C-alpha cells in the first residue's frame, strides 16, 4: 500500500497526538482521515463552485435586482 512520510515540529506533533487521542484514534488513522477529508472537501467545493458558475447567469436573468 502506498505511504507518505511527513515531518512535523515537536509542537505540531504534540497537537496532532492530542487531537488523535481526543478522537480515540491512532495517529495513523487520524492523519489518514484528515488528509482524505480535506481532499473530499476540496472536491466538493470545486464541484459546487462549478455548478454555481453555471447557474448564476440564469439566476441573474431570472430575478431582477430588487428580487435578489
């Protein structure tokens, strides 16, 4: 399975360890989940932005300035 190595400062690592512990996760599981969640969040935002750009001209034409 592919893997990555990431370097952290001592302070960063302590914060990450504390967050993983508070979520009852191992460091590996926590790091995995954070990275995958961020990739999914970015994909959602990009998709939503693309849809909004397609819909905006129609919405502006459909609803006059006073109705927006």
